[in-house]
């Protein structure tokens, strides 16, 4: 029973870590991409 709880804790922790890393990397990347498109292509930031 103790091993099952340990496995669940590891899987849950890994899922939290992956989602946090995704948000931390993707949000600045999207903002930079929109600013790049605004400067070079003249596309509005809201599109």
C-alpha cells in the first residue's frame, strides 16, 4: 500500500512540474512572438 501512494505522489508531482514548466516557457514565448509580428509584419497584437 505504501508503494502505491508513493507512485501516485511521484506521478502527481511530475504532472504539476510539467504543467508549470509549460506555462513558464510558453507565455513569454507567445508575447515575444506577438511583438515580433507587430514590428516586422504590422499585424495587430490582438490577432
